[in-house]
């Protein structure tokens, strides 16, 4: 991975709201998994969002347009992937990018 890609990733995660969104999606993706989350997610963020964009708006208490902007930034950095399911977006963590970050930090 190029240095500019790492820069995009860390820039996306440097915003507190985007970091909360990323951590919340990560936490939700770990719920069905046997291994626990690596991130300290606040209890207020642990509402059952089921990785859905619309429910994230209620959980994080930001406007839909602000959440949309943050999701786009996380997507552009390669941290999450989103797919449309009817009128909702389902988002998941891009594990390849997370693994690149882990390798970079070692």
C-alpha cells in the first residue's frame, strides 16, 4: 500500500465523529463473531444499528447529510464498504484495510 493511502485512512479516522461511526460499525460486525472488538466503544453508541445507515443517524445523533458525508469519507479511504438494500445502506468494515493498518503500526 502506498503512503498516500495510509494518509487517507488516518485523515478519515482523525475526525471524532467518523471514528465513532467506524468503531460502531466494527462493534456491530463483531457481535456475531466469536472474537471481541479491539475498540473501546462507548455504551451510548452500542444501540442495535445492524450496520444500517438510517439507524446510525439515530444512534450517533447527527443529521442524515452529515452522516452521509462521514460515510463517504470512510468509503473513500477504503475503511468501509456500503451496499444499498432498498432505501437503506448496509455497511461493513473492509478487513483488508484494517489488516494493512495493523501491519503498518507493528
